[in-house]
C-alpha cells in the first residue's frame, strides 16, 4: 500500500439497508482476506438519507446471522466533505451513480456500481420494507459482488 489509508464508501438511497450491509460485509472480507493488512476506512451513506436512522431491523438480523453487528449503525447523507475522504465510492443502482457524478463532478472518476467491478453494471435491488428472505437475497448478492470484485477494489484504492 502506498501512502494513506485505503478508503471505501458504500452508497445506497436511505443508508439503512444495502450500504450498511455492504460496509459490514466488506469489513468482514477485509479481515478474512488481508489479515494484518492494515486499517481501512470503510463507511456508508445515502443519497436521500435522513441523518441518524438505525439500520432496518431485517438488515440487522441478516447481518447478525453472518456475525456482523449493525446495531450501532446510524444513517448519514452523502456530502462533498464525506465523499472527499474516500478513494472509491461504490453504489447500488445506476441512479445513485448518476446523481453523485452530476452533483459532485469532482468525484465522478471514483464512483462505480458495485457490480461493475466484477462484471456488467447491474443494480442491486432495495429490500426495504420486504421480507427477511429479500434481505437475505440482497446480502448474498452484495457478498458475491464484493468477493468477485475484491481484486479490483484493491487495485482501485492503490493497495499493492
């Protein structure tokens, strides 16, 4: 790794389901794939978030099954100051990517759909308000994209 701490931000709409799950899953992946690999800055935010909301109950439950604790998560809205802290910004839907690139053109080159790092640009559906099974499906999808895209994530943050 050259220079500063690698930093990855996950973004969804309300920052209560997909992006907190993605951040938790990514932290777990880092721990398993890069033991002793150093500290990373990993966080999440939402394009239309209300500040301070807890992760949805089903997101907490699905992550608990994986040994990941989202009970302390509080939502935050995307801001220029927040975005500027991150080397890589991974979003869940094309609309998130477009919104960030239009509103914050200076970070456009760092904003990607999570799915794009390992294949075609596909959206990750929002499970908000749906069944636990939908959350489980979403978490598994995010996990698969993170595992497949892990080498690309490392490359894009300058990890060597």
